[in-house]
C-alpha cells in the first residue's frame, strides 16, 4: 500500500507547476505593433535620429530586451517603423484621384503632411534612406487623371509632371522648417499659377526659350 497521502500529491503537483512556470519561455509583454507604434511616436516627437533600442524601451516603460524577442535586430525594427510611416502617408493620400485636378489635391495634401507630420515627412522623403518613389507613384496616378481630363498626350503629361513634381516637393520641403510661410491659400495659388502656366505652354505647342543669364 502506498505511503503517500493526498497532501503529498498536492506538494508534488505544486513543485512541478512552480518549476514549469519558472523555466518556461516568457511571453513577450509587447507585440510587434506596440513596438512599431512606439517608434512612430518617437519619430513624431524627436525625429528619426532619436530611434534606438533604449528609446523604444523607455517609451514602452520597459528595458530594450523586448525588442529583440519580436525582431531580429534594430535594422528590422527601423524597417518596420518606416513601413508603418509609409502606410500613414498612403492613408493620407487615399481617394486623391477622385478630385479634379487630382495633382493639385495631391500637392495640397503633400504640403499639409509636411506641416503636420514634419518629422515623419523628413524620414520618408528627406533623409539619407528616403523613399520618394512612394509619393511619386501616387503623384503619377494623379497625373493619369489629369491626362484624361485635359486631353493630354503621354509626352505632354510627362512634361507636366516633370515641371509640377519639383514645385510640390519643394514647397513641402520648405514647410518642414517654415510652415507659417505657406498657409493653405498661398500653397493653393502657387500650385495653380504653376499648373496654369505650364498647361498654357503645353497647349500652345511652343518651346520655352532657355534664357541664359548674362553679365550686364
């Protein structure tokens, strides 16, 4: 007959359970989405250069170690933050081609994004690892709508794009540091002046004289 009493079984079970809990892998406290969201908050508040494992840990109220239970290394973390920032920009441009002229609506939104989310704008479009092709692809979708609405050829629409694209990007870049210099009505008129002038030249079929500066 066994000498174990029911209480002995309870002790054995408790010991096994405690041992299992002690040595089982810890579940991560934060998800990938939590870490990426914290990274975006840091970028918005302090800029892309402020991103580090320590800064992320501080933002989440923990050490830096949780980052590396969810991500391989900091490069993977940074890439995930960039992707989330790109998704933010894409969401901001949703439905832009439903406007006419679509390219002007794109320009207004691009400038507004630079004003309101300047650090994210710099990370995406002005930093050393900038990805301007994301904005350019959306701008070209808008150009397709303009091409159809104004009856432009492919060559004419490409000319329009080459002239309007640097204007929109240039205003947006200036707004990062000096947003007060470009209120929405000024941006709207500036884009309209350039658009109307370039469209008039395109429709006229004339070549623009390349005026070269000469010393007086």
